[in-house]
């Protein structure tokens, strides 16, 4: 993740007026055109069909053989690509970002590249060098978006370290960094400094293996609520004493199916929550802890609530109001481009910081990336039924000519 040096907020203080809960009833869909809504309804219906996700790559190859590359590509651009991707050129990406900002949303650029160990072409040094050039272009594009006219906002971007170095190298570096008395030259801060492109941006660095350890740790924490608070408090306090900004991305339910499958395959303990109620309790406690830290430490503590769950987001916004955290402050919300728009639009119109993850690139690169992400997040896609229902409701309203 990359961000520019822009102050996030002023001191926290009580919000003016009484608490007014946000309405995620699809009313914000009226900000969008009918063609956009119809495409969203069709694509989300398709993505909620398990065979389409499970066999997406095979279906794409079959489509090219039967229809030809040109017609198959046109259909994808009019459907899945158009729904979830910002575009291929800088001009297309900038156009997508302008549309988002007009709706009160912010861009979170995503370069759709990552290592594929089974592919010799996508694990070679030449491939890594090409990815580095693509990421530096993304840094430039992200900075240009931040410098565009309009309110000063953080311009974020997503980078995968496994697109720059082999998974084994990440494991070796991670093991070395975590050794007592390890070389300071291989510290996370040193790696981040080494990755700095010189373009005036900050580049926090986390290897793929470190991220895996962090996810496993958080799963363990979620099962033991008391331990969750202790560990998060320890990490946050350590960062505060060192004068570093402490950032947390709080995710609810992502990669659930994948993590359970990996645990079963490896014969290890399944650290995922056993049911919805346990997940909700754990998530609420983590959210409360981080919001309190934000209210005390302001710009030195950041929280991204990466969730498509209306209950979680409603809970977060209410607690922000109770703690005096301004909507434009160091708490932001993150959702995928083309999904959860009824929540994103409601948040954006209410003045909250909302980032939409927007991959961009050519059709041949982005579609396999989207299919892999869909396979990892099947539960999220299948849980989008409420959004489909709201889209259908708004489309029928327009078809029948009813007033809002």
C-alpha cells in the first residue's frame, strides 16, 4: 500500500448534531445510470453462480476458441471487465477515478500482478523486472491522481511483493528479519526505504510470508478475545512509543473458504471462526479496540474497515460518532470496485472516506487476476444477494416510471 504525505484529519472532537444512522436501502443507486445498474445486476448474478467462478479460466479459454478473441474480448469488456476494472490506459483510469470522486469515493489502485510458482514465465527475473516497471508507473499514476485539482486526499495503491520477488526469497527474508539480533539492513524499515522510488511517497513493506503469519496470528487472536486485545494493544503501543503511525486493515470473513481448505489439506488446526455469531463478536471487539486507539492518537493511528457487511459498517460509523472521530478522519472504508455500491455510495455521500479497489490493465492480465480473486472470495460474492435485490428494485422502479 502506498500513500502520499497528506494530513488525514484534525483533532478529534464531538460530532455536531445527533446520531443519524446511514441508510443502505439502495437509494444512492439513483446517482447511477440505468445501463450501469443493469450491468451490475447481470454480472453480480453471474459471479454468484459457483460453476462460473470455479471454472472461470476454462470458460474464458472456451469463449476465445468458439467466438474468437475479438468478440470474446468485447463481451468481457461489456460485462465483467467493465464492472470490476478501471480500464487499460492512463486516460481510462483517470476517467474512472473522476467518476468515483464525483460520487464521493476515492481510488485504491491495484496492479494485477503476482507470482505464479507453477508458471516459468511468471516467476522469471525478466517478469519481475517488468512488474517493477509497471508498479513504478502505478506510483506515478497514483501521485498524479493525488495532485489533481480538488480536495486533498490520500491516494492509495496496492502492490504485491510476490510480483517483485520469489515466494522463497520472501520467506528467507522474513525468517532473517525475525531473528533476534538480525541485521538492521534487513529490517522492515530498511526494506521500505530500499523500495522507495524517490517520488516522494511512503512504501510500507510486508512480505507475502509475513502477511501469511499476520493472518494466522489474527485468526488465533479472534478465537481468544482477551488475547486479541493484549496483542493489538502491544503492537499499537510499541508503534506509538517509536513515533510511528500504526495502521490496521480490519477484514471480516475474507479468504474464509481458502483458509479452511488449507488447514484441512495440511492437517493443521482450523483457526477460523466456527459460526457467524462468533465472527460478529470477535469483529466487534477488534473494531472497538481500534476505534478507541484512533480517537486517542488521531493521525498516528489509522484504520481501514475493509468490509461489505452493512452491520459492521453501520456499527463502525455509529461508534465513530460516539467517540468524536470525524468522517473524513483517519478511519476509512474499503470495498471492491463494482461491488457493495449501495454501501459505498451511502458512505461517500455522507462524507466518509471510502476507497474502491480498482485494478487496471489489459484484458489478458486482469481477467485471470479477477477470476483468482473471485475463487478466493466466493463467500463474499455469494453474499451479494441483498445488493442484487436492491439493484433489481431500482431497475423496476425506473422501468415502471415510479417516483423516488
